[in-house]
C-alpha cells in the first residue's frame, strides 16, 4: 500500500506516462547520452559499522570496473547503527529492501556484506567465487524474461522507454524503480568497528523510488529532472522488478 502511494505521489510530478508513442524527437536518444545495456544487477548491502564490509566494498569497485555490462550498486543499510556508529549513507528503505529479499530468498537473518543478484540469488559480498556462482545462477532472470529498457535525457526531463514482454512468457505486474546514484563517496569513520578508517563507497544509491507499474506492454514515462536530481548525483538507473522485490527483468543505466 505504501509503495502504491509513493508511485502516485511521484506521478504527480511526471510530465507524461503511457503507451509507447511520444514524439519522434523524444524517441531518438543521442548516442552519447543513451543508457548502456545491462546483463546483471548486483546490489551490495553494506554498512560503515561492519568490519567485514570494506573488502566487499573494494570488490564491488573491481566488479564495476571489469564488467561494463553489470550494474554494481552499493545500498548502505542502518541495521548496525546501534553498535556505536550511525552510517552516514544508510537508508531505512535499503534495510527494508534487504529484509524483503531475505524473506523471498530464504537466506535467513540479514547480514552484511551481502549481495543480491538480479533479485533471485544471494552471496557473501566479499567472496568473489560465491558471487560468480550466484551470477551464473541468476542469468535466467535477465535472459528469457528480459524486457528492453532505454533511458535518456530530453531537455529538462528524463525519458524511460520499456518494451513489450517476450513472447510466450508469463507476465507478472512489475514495479518500475528509479534510483539516483553517486559514483564515489569517501567517509571518515570515527567510532565503531571501523574507527579511524577512511572508507570509499562506489555507485552509492542515494534514493530508490517506485515511479510506475509495467504490465507487459511497451510504455514510456517522462519525468521532470527537478523531481529527483540533487547536486551529488552523477548517474540514474531504472529497474523493472516483478512484484515489489522479485526477479529483476530489465535495467538501464545513464550517466549524467
């Protein structure tokens, strides 16, 4: 219910939403600004209060640098704030997202560092072999069900274009998520398990908001940039995710 309310509020500041078919000028993104293709989405749930997390944060940077077709994201959580250091980047929404994944994937109590891949597989965030195995397991979510997504700026707005569902695939109502991302953030940790360290976080999701519902038909959303932009934002992403926190079946990444 809360997510539906959030979608409604966000749509109040949308320029347009509906089936594909906006003007030709809007439908032809320039090659320099169009979003890049994505074959896998890795979400790292990390915390500044977790001494096991810095190796995972560094590994995420390596994955992002070596796999240009992988969307590697940091989602700082607040689950360890009570033990001495309040995470300066954490969001309760990220913690809620991690708990939802834990219930759906049957992975037990939430922990850090944890990665979730394509919404269907999980692994210890500092274990590269386990992550590779989970990525292999998750290929199907962005394979047979893959929904084409394009994302590009147009004047004072951003346009999201989603294609039709693949033929002979069962269509499930899916959430369209919009995230704003800061590429790199340095944080000096003054208390807790990482006291005295300066840690760097990569591709940090600063806000993740539902902006619509995809029902299997091609559609276009046009959003005002003023609705979600902030000074520290460098990238925006779109995820198409079955139900609320199910398999991720489409994704696009746009550098600003």
